[in-house]
């Protein structure tokens, strides 16, 4: 692999980059105030036909617990009313239920294999 070593001295961080890859760009107020984002991932058991070919890979989707909010004030980077992606402050039972109803269940309906639609679908939540 043809890589170059990129050293960013201002933040004292090191990155591996390929020759055609642009330098990393981070927009945070301070390097120690990087938001943590939770994700909801839905997977299932993959399905194979009699010949061993994969008919359903089991990947349903990944969703971040974020919301788009209009900016209250203008700044040098954006105008007032511009949509910003913000991290949800809490992921509680109500938020988790809304994500299951609005994201996971439609993904199951859209991507589930036809031959297994008559069977019961069990949703198992780990670390919920």
C-alpha cells in the first residue's frame, strides 16, 4: 500500500493517509469536547439457498441518535435557520421505542426475505 505519513503538529495527532486522500477536517469547539453519538444497529441471521448462495445478508440498517435542529443564531460559519445535526441529549425508553417504530420495523418490512415472512420475528435488544 502506497501511503504517506501526515503529522498535524497543532493538535499533536498523527494520521495515516493515502496519496489521493485529503487531509482530515474536524469542526469542534475544542479537541476535548467531541460529542459522543449512540447508534442503533439492526442485524439478522443471514439466509442461504440450497446451493449455498446468500439470499439475505442479514444487514437491516444503522441509525444514529441525532436530530436536525434549525440554528437559533447566525455565526460566521452558517446563517440563522440553517439545519444543524445535533446529538440527542438522552437515549431513554421513549426515544428507543420511537427509533424501533420509525426505523427498525420499516427496515424489517422492506428487507425481510419473502420465504420467511410467515414466521414470527423476535426482536432482541442487547444493552438496552
